[in-house]
C-alpha cells in the first residue's frame, strides 16, 4: 500500500490537473458563446435565448 499523501501521487495529480483544465474550458465556453452572439448580432434577446438554452 502506498503511504504517500494523495497529492504526491502522479496519476492522481494528473487527473486533478486535467479536471481543472476541463472545467475551466467549459466555464469559458459558457461565457464566450452568449458574448459571441451579442457581439455578432447586437441583440440582447438572442443572447438571452442562448443563455437560456445553456441552462
């Protein structure tokens, strides 16, 4: 059995790092897509529809 602390285990640390990158990317997409719709269409209504669809 491995007695090292959890954050010193390379596979677990790699998994946690991948999870952080994945979550950050998902959150950026959640913000960027409505912003893109607002900038390209200049319509707050269309942006709100995108936000509603994301939820």
